[in-house]
């Protein structure tokens, strides 16, 4: 946990987490996916982990990049849990 209460690698605070999450490998793809969101509430990046959160059809959603390889996916899934 970071000083601001965010998760260590992803730098996301608990109030930013949503039940609907789209995972992509490349951080550049996060922007493409988020372009379909109705609103954008935050954009957080820490190394290869980029997250854009907002709403789609009235529901909270976020798109998060995990980078390359199973080790990074493991970090993302464990921190989101």
C-alpha cells in the first residue's frame, strides 16, 4: 500500500476499483478501449500499468493494461483482489 492508500504497483485507490474490468496487454490499447466509455473519471499510469476508469451505459468500468508475460498478469490480478 502506498502512502496515499493506493495499491502498490497499480497506484489505484479502493474507491477507483470497479467490478467491470477490461484487461489489455499494451498500455496504448487502454486509450483505444476507453474511447468507447461514456465518461472518463480517472487516468492512472505506473510503468506498464495504465488504467482509465469511467462509465459505459451508466455502469462503472475500467480498462487496465498488464504489460507482457504471466508475471505481470499475476501482479495485476493479485492487486485487484
